[in-house]
C-alpha cells in the first residue's frame, strides 16, 4: 500500500485498541495479585467473585487480555498476523463473558447486577470489533 492510499483510520484505531487492552491487562494483573486499593473499588462480594474464578476461566481471561494487547500492537505495526491473534483473543473474551453470564454459579448478574453484565458484554463486543477491524484491514491490503 502506498502512502497516497494509506487508510487514515488504521493508526487511531490501533492506538485505541492498545489503550483499551492495556486497561484490560491492568485490570487482570491488579485482580490476580489482589492489589487491595484496586479491589476496594469493588464491593466485597465482587472482589471475592473475581478473585476466586476457576482456573480455566482465569486462563481464558489471560488469553483475552494479553492476546488483545499483542494483537493490538501487531495491528499498530501493520503485521498480517494481527487478525489471527485478535481473533483468538476475541474468542477467549467471548467465552469468558458467555461463561460468566450464562453458566457461572452464581451468575454474574447476581453478583454485579446488570451493570456487570453490560461491562463484560461490552468488553467482548470491543474484542470482536478489533478482530473484525483487523480482518478488514488485512483484506484491504493495509496489513503485511
């Protein structure tokens, strides 16, 4: 792709994706390490819920946030594998959100209310958006 035909929105979206996924990584690390000032933002039941998730869900959450960050950096660098990495991250996020909303005991809505469900669904939506965007940029020839 030449400079004359460069897609103007690629860099702003890539930077937004990096910032979004950095926030997700920070949330993951602060929750996993049980950083008290961070967990005090949550209610006690929320803090206990998110610090006692099953290992498989913790793994999916890790893949979602760290894969999202890696894929976002790859998108910024215009690497052709970015859609693959972002796709895996989106699947992990969709799986995590689906499990928390539909199968967790107790379900997320009982612990965090509709706001918690909206937050996790929004995070899954953003992960899906970044994957679809990267895929479209690959098809358009903007990625290597």
